[in-house]
C-alpha cells in the first residue's frame, strides 16, 4: 500500500492524500489551497495526478480547504463516488456553488489586472479561465453518495470504511479504513483524523476517540499551541460586547459562514437569554451563512445533548428575535447606516474577501468599535495582520488607519489544541506503527512530531508535498 501526500503537507490548506491499495486509488479529501491569490490560483488549477485515474474520493468534511477542488476534479474527468456524511453533502451543495462564484470573480480580477499591465506594455493579452464555475460545482454534486456515522461499508476490494464523529463542524468525520492488503496479506486499520475538533464546543458532539490505528494520518493545525477553554472565550465574548456597547461601538466578527457563524449565533442567543449581554441587533451578513444555517437546521442527528435540550425549551437556536439574516446587497449596505451598538457577523473568516471587508472599511477607523477574531488566520491574510496588531491596513487598494480595538478569542477554535491532540492519540489502546502529520504549518507539525515521539515513542513523519510512502 502506498500513501502519497499532495496537499496540506507542511501547510494547512489543500488537503489531498492518495492511498493506493489492491489496485484502487482512493483520494482522501480534495481541498483548495488558500493564501496569496496568484500563487493559490496556480496551485489549484492543475492536479499533480491524473484526475481520471482516481477511483474514489472520501471527504472528511465540507470546509473548502478539504472539499473546494472537487468541482475541478470532476471537470478534469473524475467519475467515481464521493463518499461523505449526509450533512457534509448538504453543506457542499451550497458551499461548492458559492466557491464557483468566487472562482469566477477571481478570474475576472486577475484578468482585469493583467489586461492593464499588458496594455501598458503593449503586449497581447490572453485571459485566464476560472478554475471552475458555478455550473461546474453544480455538476459535481451528482457524484456524492452519503454514509451515516458508525456504519461499516465496503468501498473497494479489501477495503471497508467507517465514519466516526470528528467534532469539528457539522457532518465532520474521522475516516477509518479497514484494509486487507492483498500484496502483503496484512490487515491494517488506517485512520485519517480529518480536522479534529474539541470537547465542549457548541452545537456539535465531542470528537470520538478510537481504540486502534496501525497507520495514522493526523492533522496538526495547533500542534504547538494550547487553547483556552471554550467557557473562558464565551466569558471574554461577553466582556468584549459589554465594553463595546458602553463605548457606543459596533462589534465586527469576521467568521466562516459555515460552522463558526452558527456557533456564534447560538452562543450569543444563550448570553442574551440569560441577560448577560444587552439585547442589541445581530446582523448575519452573508448569503452563504444564511443557506448554511438552513442546512444546520436539517441535521439534528449531528447535535450534542446541550443544543437538543435548548431546542426543547426555545425551539430554534439560530433564530432569536435580535438576529437579522441578510441576503441582499441593498440590505447589507443598509447596515452601514446603523449608528447604534450592534454585532455584525460576516464572511470571509480571514477577512480576505466578502462583505466583511465593506464593514471593516466602514468602521475600522473608529476607536469605539471592536474587531473580534475567533478563528485561525492564514499567513498573508488581512485577518492575520489584524491579529499581529498592524496600525494601517489596506482594503480594496486604499490604506486605512486601524483605530478600532482588535480582540482575539482562541477558545472558539474548531480545532483541537496540542494537549487535546495528544490526549486523542493517548486514548488509543493500540497506537500507530506509522504516523503522518498533515494540515499544520511546518512549526506546528514539527513541534507536534516531537511531542508524539516523546509521549508515546511513535514513529512520526511530516511529509513534504508529493512525498510517497510505502507502508
Ligand atoms: Zn475544517
């Protein structure tokens, strides 16, 4: 059996790991690289393998850095099954077409810039095509096929698949493959952690612990950092809102439309209901977030006990009176005239594109406002620069002095911290013979490699892109 790592190798985005066993080529995730626009555009355009040669795709969860290249894979000739949970499929049905729109706009932007440059130089200009379009994304959905958690299913000769709950986002799965390797006559349990969540985050269940892995492919996003508990962040959220309210300011939260937005709305709902924060308007300004919230409502099978209880008493956890879900551009622009304290939750989560940029541009120069960061911020993004405390930011090509406060809450992270990752491996009674760390920047992955070696004496590799292992 071979494993080859094509993405999320010494970086976080672009998850793609190819397993070749018994003549079947199984791709684990098919994510997009995210980062600098031009660089990601090149990386995402071509696959380092022939899309037609892949037999099956197993998708751990719907986040774009795991699912975002699926429309391109199908466009380039993949025709196998895409296997995931029902919630992941339904989230992809709104997220991938939305990503198609973004790809179309990205290509327009790149073409506009290139055209200007070529006109200045007097060179002929050839426009680039989008990596994929809205229509390509719609077309790939027919290849999705769903499996529930804990249902073992045969997917290829000698290979059965079981999904366990990864506790990271709605529908997220740990992938367990039971493999009878016909070349070596060995039976192997291969576990791919996907993105591993944390205990106690709202809405979804805690990550499952597994008892056995012979081969482990594991994420390491926070391999070198411990998070504060969710509860502490929830209390800080309360403080930040109260302080901003007293200053007469607005709280802007750049947030992923899927997952983080729903968690924040649910947490704010709880805080308002207990009277811990004032009842001020909350705007969820992202059409994708509105669609995704509808998908959350369709999948109570993924909920934890706490939200089930909450629903018995309050019915809709995402629909309190003060929340206004904003779809249209006109309604989004209207928020600019809101001068009373309010909360604006808007995508993108790293403030790289999307409507949140308009809100930041509009309010970042006013000291009474707060920008509240609740998620991991990739290098070179505006979100990362805000976390680093820059005083001047560039938005839509213009510079603005940052006068608004910036607050960072790590406890809302959907990813396990270093201690939680270690505990997850520690809970196995049969620990892996080979471990491959993916989905972490090099520092984080290397630090976690050392932790695993010291704690459990494991054999750990941190693959580079394209590296192949025979196991
Ligand atoms: Zn994820």
